[in-house]
């Protein structure tokens, strides 16, 4: 389930949610391409996140800065939005417990919890 948050000037936040599949392909040179629901992204990079040394919360180990993407699902109220995937290391089961964040204008809104499963190239 992915949630998109919108806000008009003096109005409260509005939330629109729908199920969508997220796929990413990480290449040997750390470039990343993928799909978030209906939206595709290319030429993103897998970057190490060093976090803030004084922070007491766990930071993601890697960040995929997807950039500006289009509508994630048909009734997505935002035609364009900047997002990042906060990517955790792949565990012994071949999974990554990660998250999708809306990052436009300095926001850090968590849009979805993502569970990636590692698959081999075909």
C-alpha cells in the first residue's frame, strides 16, 4: 500500500492510498532503474547513507534518489513528485526491509513500507 499526501494552503492533509508493485534493478556500477506502480525512473544511484552521528534513530544504509516521478496509480493526485527509496541491506533470506519516501520541498513523508525480494537476472 502506497500513500500519497497532499495539502492545499490552509486545508488539512489529504491522503490517497492504493496498492502498487515496486521493482528496482541495481547494476554493478550502482545505477538503479525501476518502477513504482505506474511510474518509472531511470539513472538513479544507490548512495551510501552515513546518517547523522548524533541521531538516536536507525538510518537507512542506502538511499536510491529516484528523482521526480509521475503518477504511481490512476487516482494519484500528484502528477509529479520527488521520491527516494530508503534501502536496507539484503538479509539472509534474500529480502530487504525498506521504505518509500516523498522528499519534495524538504519533506520526509513515509509513503510505504517496502519488502524487496532478491531475484537473479534472467
